[in-house]
């Protein structure tokens, strides 16, 4: 009993501080979304602000944020997993490649957006190189497109090292003797990856995908700079509602939607992880 109390006392300063301010912020957001906390009118419970989300603009913004979230998470995975496998083999130059790939971790999202903005702009470096090589005859618009390809490219570049570090740590826990046993039984390199390494690393892959989705689904800086004028992401729509239109209650509703959508995705990840663990056992 005393040891358990000691553990709680050690956790309380850090976890309690986070829980207190996070709980206050979330509580105020939920209250605002139902009109129970407002600064411009008498507070009273109402569904008015939630009903205001029933329009095409919110739906398009929600679908755009989903597209960016899922696209960033899975496109990043397609690049991060092979790189993590290569770094796991400790091949020549792997440490140099790993150091280079980790550079975006130290670049803030806003700075990263401006850096890639200069590369992918209409008269930027990439269009200039393509024109010089004769691949294109006129500059191609890569940013502020309606689908959000520019946003996806920046998000993948920014989150690639983050996801790669998670996957690499998961791959490091897989024992080499399992791979050696599979090779002794006649499995080639591809079969070892497909039948041994990949199944054992799936729980870690789900964590990496879930974390990148949460970060990109609610991202503001990159979508604000490189995203389309319409549709905007949910975070940009929330900022516009609060600071441009002064509709803080509607902004609170959008904030709740972002939080709930992220929690649902985490719940989906937890469910998939349990199913996979049950199948493997």
C-alpha cells in the first residue's frame, strides 16, 4: 500500500499538472460548444452552435482533414518502413542516412512549411529544375491545390523521421535468431520480412500510424500556409470562426469534433491491436 502511494505521489506533480490544465481546457471547450460558456450573450444550453455545422463548408473541411490525416499517416508508413528495415541491417552508410532523415525532427512545422513552400512554389526550385530539364513546358501548381497534395508532401517530409524512429525501435525488439531460423529453413529475404518481421512489427506500425494521424488531422501551420483556400482544414476553419468571425462557440464545436475524431481513431487502433494480438496468440 505504501509503495503504491509512493508511486502515485511521484506521478502526481507531472501528470496532475497536465491533467488539470488539459481538463480545464477541454471542459471549457465542451461548455462553449453548448452555449453554457459565452462572452457575448447570456449563457444557456442550446444546440444552435452544433446545428450551424450542418453545412457544406464544414463537411468539406472535415473530409479534407481526414484525407490529409490518413494520407499523411499511410504515405509516411510506405517510406518509413523500408527505411527502418534498411537501417536495421546496419549497412554501410546507414548511420549517415539515419542522421540526415532525422533533421526534420528539429525543424518546427511552421519553418518546415516555409522551407518547402520555396521549393514547391509556382516559380520555386522544383518547377525551375523541371523546366530546365524539359520535363514540363510551364510551371505546375503544387501548392494550394484543392486536393492537398502540397500539404501531404510537407506532412510526409515532416513526420517521416518521427514515424521511422518508432518503427525502428519496434524492429529492434525482434530477435535476430528468429530471422536466422527462418533463413535456415530456406526462406529468402522477402519471405523473412513478409512472414516473420512484418507480423511481429504490426502493433508498432499501428502506433506510428495513429500518432501521425492525430498530429496531421488537427494540424494548423502547414495547412494554413500550403493548403487550399477552399476547403480549409478543420483547424483553419476553427481559427477563422474564432478570430475572424468572432464565433467562439462554433469554434468550440469544431474543436470538440477534432478531439472526438482523434479519440475514435485511437479506439480503432486499440481494437485492431487487440484483434491482432489475439490472432497471433
